[in-house]
C-alpha cells in the first residue's frame, strides 16, 4: 500500500501533499484562509522526493505555521514532518 495524497486542515489554512505513482517530485500546496498583510495566501512547493531531512523540516515548519496560524512547538512541527516523510524516498 502506498499513500499518494493527504489533505490537512487547521484553524488558519489547508495543505495538500501529494505524489502520484511514478512522479519524482512531491507537490505541497498550501492556502491561508485570511492572510495577514504581506503574507502569501497560496503557496506551492514542488520538491524532489529525495529531498534532505533538513530541507524537508524547513518546509514542515512553514506548512505548520500556515496551517495552524502561528509557529508551533517542535513536536507540532514533527507531526507535519512525519506526514511529509511519507512521500519522500
């Protein structure tokens, strides 16, 4: 069994993580419901599936912030990181 898509919804935004079979990249799309001034409402990352752990953790930090509305604790960020890791090689 293989996970090809996950949708996560938080108090501030929504994120979709997907990697269809045979695709070399992970597509991460995030939307913030009520963006603050200067904040982008829509962001998309298209990253290689063999992305390093540090780079993936940085993306998880931004995704967590955009989904929950504020920077969370490391354990909160690790929840998002684990979901992202499902799609990495």
